[in-house]
């Protein structure tokens, strides 16, 4: 293969040199024909003799200049305007040297012949090098005229848009034609870019889609603010066209502006909220040269935490997960990126196994722990409350105690908005886990919890479910058309956790300002439109009723008077009243006795309601929501209850009764 490439390179030069020589000779003959009225017999004999010598001199001079100017190294299929200008300069330089040398040697030709030769050689020598580009563009244009081809609208006439438009026009792999361009700059309206008219700003999108029969829209403004991007994409999604986007400004920095970098629009592109910004300096100080352990490190949030932690040069990163496939995937991903530069360890273990957890902590002595391991599916935990207690409550307690034994400096637990005034068993167990952390105020380890809402694209979340249902032809199922949720992306969730850990003080609960809530019905409709389909026509949306333990709305305590600001304007701290270790111990003993005696589900739920006073029946909460909020819009201004901790201490309390089985 290498030999073939070298042979091709050596054959290429003589072939182009021969073509240049033929062009020079042909332009000389044609120049004489033009000068003498296309009568070759009218050309004086001595002119032809002189021209023959001049032609040989010009071929030699041109070859030398072209070698110096690297005219034999262009990729003809992708020449651009700067290449053409360089070619023109090379031809002019070679021609000027030829004329000077011939004059010095006394070789005289009519000035008109020299001028005609110059014009013809500019067209010939430059034109042959642009020929493949012209043919490629012509083939692309003819291909775009096929009825099955995409008709493309490009949004953005800036530098990224210009690169993409050239690729659309010239690439042989693209089955489509650039029909029009949208740009909000009024000075560009009416002009053309690679043959496509700039029809106007965002207000012209829907009209232009109909006028030009657009089937695909490409959004190519990587530097735009998130709110504006969401506004334009929301207009585009109403057209029914396939919608694609150039991801971000980093594409410009990395030189990755090409159609290979363009991706289908994701639902997070429509959220219209600025992403959470990380303070890299504080996080670097927090993680650099530290031993960091992530429980549940193979999950959606845990694996993203591992990706971002690895960027800050930890002394060692330990991934702990019970599911070996997920742990293996993130291990291989990080190994490929960092190789030997990252001390990466993977431990397969359950947080329910106290002995194994203690062994792992004794072996690695982590400085920082991110606790992401938990059962999180609301309906499944409603049906299996004992498993939620074993894994979420006692698993967390084992990790907390192991962290204290090993004198871990920081412990950050991943919590959820479902822990706020919980209406389901999973949310109640997560609230209890927060209470465990609150009880460790006297510990040498600094404990904190981070609450956020639904994470787009995480395992088991609603977006992957909707996508599967759309791919299967529908119907898309939603539990209730009135249901409203807060959303964030997986990277945002991980960044929040890292920064909260960096700024955390003892027993704090961090809350993210997630902006405006989103109706699940709107989310489903948008996903259907982004798939190029029409809601209720191509894909049906079916309401199936609220699941056990599900709220019509979630609360993040953003209106609570108990919130205080942090250095990050999107992160707040919720103050909770102190809880004593004895209260937690009494509660753990009660839960242990209930599990070991195989108490039925209703008794476990009743016990959890007693231990977590803000845990209420979902039916009562949803009924209040329907009564207190209008049918069209929910009002989230109600004061939310502050979590309390009134434990029934009638149970006998001894520390050796704590549940610690696998």
C-alpha cells in the first residue's frame, strides 16, 4: 500500500507537467490565430520560429516557478478561493520571468500575442487545477435535482455556515441540495452563499420551508446563546423537517466544522436554559492528587462523574458498582482516553455488603467519596419497599460508616427532588439518607447531599422510553397530560455534584436552580417532531394514568425561605434542622426489625411515614394540587414544607441490632 502511494505520487508530477506544457503550447498557437484573424498561413514565418524557442523557455521557467510555488501539490477536488489566488500569482510570476528572459535574449513577439497568451494561460493553467472542483459541484447539483434528494435549509451565514454550505455543495456523499439560508443579520438578506439565497431572519423560517419545499434544516450557529438557540429550534421543530445542529463552539476551536460533526437535535437543545457552569479552579483543588471513590460508578450519573473527575488528575479513581458490564464500559472508555496517566481501579461489590464495603475503604483510604449507588425507579420501589430500605437506607449507612472509619475528607451523596415532601417510597428512602448525613455533624468527615431533578437520557428516564416508542411506531405513553417536571442534562448533574463537593460544609443539602419546568406532554410532542413526524397524526400520544407514588409536579424548594445562595448563582443550600445520631439509630433499628420480620408492604410504608414526617400519600398531594392550581397552569409559589425529623422512640434501641446482611 505504501509503495502504491509513492508510485502514484511520482506519476502525478509528470502527468501534470505534461498537461501544463500542452496548455502553454496550445495557448501560444491560439494567440497567433486570434492575432491574425484565425488564418494560420497569415502568420509570419519568423514569428513562429521565435515563438517555438519562447515556448520551450516558458515551459522550463513555468515548471521551475510551479515547483517553487508548490503548484503540483494541490488537491484539485477541494481547491478554494485562496488556492486560486495563489495559482494566479504563480502563473503571473512565471509569465513575467519568461517575457523578461526572452527580451534579454532578443526574442521578439507582438505585444498583442503576449497579452492574449497571458489571458489564455491564466484560464488554462488555473482552470485545469479547478476542473475537478467544478465537476464535483456539477455532479452534486445534478444529484440534488433528483426527486428523492433532501432540500436543505441552513441556519447561520457565519463562518461555520459557510464551511458547511461549501461541503453540502461539493461533497459526493451528501444526497441533498442547499436551497436557502437563514440569518438574522439584515445586511445579509437577499445575498447568496454558494448559490443559495439568504432569505431573511428567523421569522422567515416557516415561510421559506413551504416556498422551497425544505425537508431538512441544519442549525449552524455554534456561538449562539442557549436561550436564542432554543427559540430558533422551537420554530424549526414546528415545520416537520428533519432538524440537525452543529453542537457547539468547540467545533470551531477544534477545526471540526463539517457535516460529520452535525448531529440530530436532542431534546436538551430545546430546554432554553443556560447550562450550569463549573468553577474549574475550585474543583481542581478539590480533586487533584486525591484518591476518589465513586459508588454506582457505572450508572448514568456515576459514569459521567468518573469522566469529569478523571480530567482533574486525581491520585487514583476507584469505580465501585455491583453491575460489572457498566463498570467495564466506563473502565475501557477511561483507559482509552488516559492510558497509564490515570490510576484507575474497579471494584465489583454491593453497598449492602457491609464487610466488603469496609474492606474496600480500608484498602484504598479514599479522600473523597461520591455516593451515587441507589435504587431509583419509583414504581419498582413502590412494589418492593424492603429492597429500597436494604439498598438505599442501609447501603448508604454502610458507606457513611465506612467513610467515617477511614476518615474520608468529603462525602457527597446524590439525592433527588423526589426527596422533597416525598409521595413515594423511593423518595422517602432518599430523604432518610439525607437525614443520615444530617446526623453526622460531629463527624471528622464532611457530608453533603445534592438534589436535582430528572436527568435527560439517564438509564430508565422518560426520554429513552419515548424514543423507543417512537421508533416502534407508537403510541407514546404518558402518565398524565398535566404532569410537569424539571430537567437537566447528565453532564450538568455531574458538574453540580463536583462543585457542591468542592464548596460543601458539614451536613449541607445543595439544590440546583433548574429554570422553568417542562410539561411531559410537550416533551413527548417535541420528541415526535424532532423525529420528523407529526404528533397525533403519525404517532399517537396515549395517557395511561399516574403510576403508584407519582406526583403531578415535583418540588425543588426554590421558593423556600430556608435557601441561601452560594458562589455559583445556580446552586443553593437548603438549611435543615439538626438531627442526632441517636434518632437515626432508633430509626435504623425499627427498619431492621421490620425487614427481618418480613413485614408486609403496607406496614413498611406506614413505618417510613412515621420516620419521614413529610412523606405523604400521592393521592392527597395530587388532589390538593388539582384544587389549588388552575387547569391551564400550575402555580409553584406555594410555600413548601420544611423537612422535619420526629422519630418515635418507643422502640428499644441498641446499636448491635443494625441490619447488616448482604
